[in-house]
């Protein structure tokens, strides 16, 4: 092992591996290792210039008596940046300290007694590199010691009932309704970013933590220290970026369904909202308004004058968002020009086909700047120049026929190495150009994201989830962990995406409970695929305007007068909260705080708040207790210390206790901190 200092960074070399640890923001370190001759220039999520730091680097010796658990006295080195310290011992094992207290250490069980005398013969190393046959990449496995009693949160969105991720195995890959944003928040006062877009896996095991990348050129992670989750998120978004200020005119109701088939359907819905006296902020035109996938234009048969439609909607104060998919059908006018220029995703083996829903398609290669330019120019001409305000970038993972990542290749390299950043680059097809044209703040809707996506105008929704209370419970965990992964603009399909019968009273109860929750979240958006599918087709085509997904209405008035009254009442609550919600968006812009927050985000000193996952804070003022089960009309709510007002009755309660609260269908328990 040899150590040196290079431009304020600690460098170490061991057995063909080169490591680099450097200060990167307040109380934070970036750690990289490679088996290549040199490091890449990739910053990945760390795109913001970090605050200027002057770390202290010491190269010398350490012994077991000084806290490093290995026998004898060997050469070691350390780097200190504020409250964060990293110590590298003679075997290249890295230990991290917050205020000189050990918080994380790489896992090593081999000779020399480096970590554990009992396990010294296992020959398990902390960083395992295995060459990918036929390529220059390596499969990488990095292990860390597990900390008993530690809780871990964040990491994006996984469809499961667990808020605390300790004990969970998470695939580091993007799928419909699964979003890998690999930043974890620890109850021990540190945050950890796996700064690598490779497909892989993380296991937060009881015995050890293991991060894997199936193909990569270097290890890259970032670690920070803080007193609270708020401080950790602030440090993290300092170096990965923050959301812009959200437009006030989009903080109300967004109307959407799968799907409005014609221009007249969209206008008739908007006119009825106007006649009902309901302010509608935005209406969404979903998929197959086009001819075939990849044409990226309105089908003139059913959308004869989209500019006139947009103008009328704008006159009503309604903004318009239109769906754009990254898939290009082989029948599209853009397919062969893009294929010939190498602007589409490639397959390593077999006939190029990466998507097969309602067509034989290949996705665009968003890693290729020429592909991004091509798609934008088409969408600008056919949508943006007509006055379309924003884009719904659906299938942004991208969705695939089969998630066979090893058979896909991009302009930037194998999909195994880079594909997790695809949704972020897809968003930048539009964000970069729309920002340059400066028509106002950019707010697009996406189904996926990666670390740092928050700064590219992305509202993320949770994907095509079932219309069940089980899925509803999962969405609460998804939203809270997305916020802790630095993504504050997050939403869901109210009522879930898929239901067979809109007349089912159980579904209607679910819809109301989900709607009540959505009012106290970042974006209030009606959407869903509503059966039964008995609406006659417009024509006999097997794509687009025909039988495809012509489900039931999904407007506020579509579910009976009693439900309509409840939803109108809650929409009024949303409008009454407008200034408060604006302030929450300002917080997200200023320090990265999410709008919906775990209880411990606001009350980190309250140990019970670290255990709660069925209630949350909407900002720092409102404690929200959603109703997450069918036919549940009362529930327990824990109130932290302080005084709380039950908004339904005005009753004042003293905190530090658990109370039982009534929850008739007309009301979801919410407490205001006073």
C-alpha cells in the first residue's frame, strides 16, 4: 500500500487498484477506486460545484490502540473534511467517522487480522473486482459492516410496505413503478450516495451491507455527515442540485385519464369544469393521440386543429401537457432516419426490438446528443410551437419487452453500465431546450428518475400501480422515501392506475381515501385506467384511435354526487392551503426538503417518530394520518410533543401521546401544529 496527496485529495495504490478520496461539499467526501489506468471524468449525480473545502490529510501510522482494529502498527492515512473523516488502513479498508465516532466501515475478512481475528481466513475483501469477459468493464462488489440498530431510508421508490430499508434487498434498476435513486439516509447521522448508474443491487443486511454494479469502470460513492435528516438532504442537494421554484398556477388540480381520444373530448371536459365553477390548472392528453409511436404528432383524424384547442384551453386558464414516449415504431416516419443515424437503442444480439406494446418498436438512445436534438426538434414543431406547455414523458425508465439489460447498448456504453440514468437524460431532451427558450419554469411529468433528477423540472409519479388499498399503503412508503432521496416533486395516480369496475363501492371508497391523501401531497392529479371497457371504438385500427383503452370517465363528478361533494370540499382545502404549499415548494428549492416528510424529518429527537410509517408531515405544520384500509373509520395517531389542533373539530390536544381519531368517509384525520 502506498499513499500520496494530489491537489487536496488522498491517493492510495494497492494490488493494481487506485483510490482517490477528496472533500466534496460540506462535511462530505467523495470516494473513487478503479482498476483502470486512470479515472473517468464522469461526475454522474455530482453535477453542482461543491463548496470550497480545505481538507486535512495525514499519512502516517496507526495501531489498534488508536481505534483501527488490526494487529501491530502499519502505515495508514486519513482525510478530514469538517465533521467527516475517512481512515484508510494498510489493506485499503476505509473507515468513516462523524465527529470522530465510527459510523461506517468497509467489510473485510481476510489475513493480517485487518478487521476480525475470528474471520481472518475467509478471504473476503471489501472491494471485489471481476473483469467482464470481452469488455473493459468490471463487475464490482463493495461490502460494508452492518450497524446494529441502524435504520436506513431513501433510495427512491420500491413497491413494498417498508419505510425502513434495513434488511431489504433492492435492485438498482429502473422499471415501471420502480425508481432507483441510490441515496440512503442513516439514523446514525450520515447520508450515502452510490454515485454509479450501473445496473446492480444493494442489500442492507443484518450481517453486512453489499453494493454491486454488474458492469462499471470505477467505484464512486459520496458520504456526508449531519445532525438531522434535514441537514443531510441539504448537503446532498448542495452537490446534486435542487428543484426550481414550482409555478403557483400548477399547485391545484391536474385532470387526466387514460385516455381522451379526441380534441372534442378534452374541450368538453375543460368546459364542464369551467361551468361547474372548478378551477382546473392543467389537463393532460395521454398516449395514442398520435398516429404511431415515434411520429410525435397529433392524429389529424381526431385532433384536427390542436392549436385552436390549446388556445381555447389557455383562454380558460388551463395549461396543456401532452404524452411523449421514447419508443419508435418501425412504421413511424422517424424510424429509419433515426436507425440509419444510430439514434436508437441497440441490441447486442438478435433483431432490434426493445418494446412491443401496440407496435414493433425500438427506444431512442438518449445518451446520444444527436438523438436528443432530433426528438426535440420534432416535438417542438408538432407540439411546443402549437402552444403545448409541458410534456408527459411516460415510459421513461424506459419500459422494455424484457428487462434484459445485458443485451442492450447505448451511445455511452453497455446498458449494464449506464442505464439507470436514462430517465434523467430523457427529461433533459425537453428540459434543456425549454429552459433555453425561456417560456417560464419547466415542469414535465415523468415515471422515473435518478439521483439529481430533481433539478431538471421533473414531477415524478409512482407508475402504473393497482387500485388496491395494499398498493395505496405502498405508495405512502414510496413517496416518503423518494423525498429522502432528494426528489421533492412526487405524486401518484389518484385511486391507482388499474381498476376493472368504477362502480364497485370498494373502489370508490379507495378513490376518496387516495384523493384525500393527494390533497396533502406535492401534486394533485386525477388519473387512471377505468373499466369496464364497454365504450365503442372510434375505428378498427389495432393501434391508436381504435379500441385501445377507451375506459370510463375519471373527472371529479364521475363517481356519484356524494363522492363529488367530498372531492370538491377537499379541493377547496387545497386552494386554502395555496400559500402554505407555495412556501413548501420554496423550501424544496432552498434546502431540498420534500413536501411530504417522514415524522422523524420534523422530529428527529423523538425516537417513536423513527418507527412510524403510516402517518407523515405535510411540511412542518400539518400531521396527516391517511386512511389506508377498506372500511376503516377510525385510527390511532401519534402526536409528538407540543400542542395540536384536530382540523375537523378544532379540538386542541397535548402531544407526546397516541390518540384515537374518528375518520368517517368525509374526513381524513389531519392535525395542525400550534
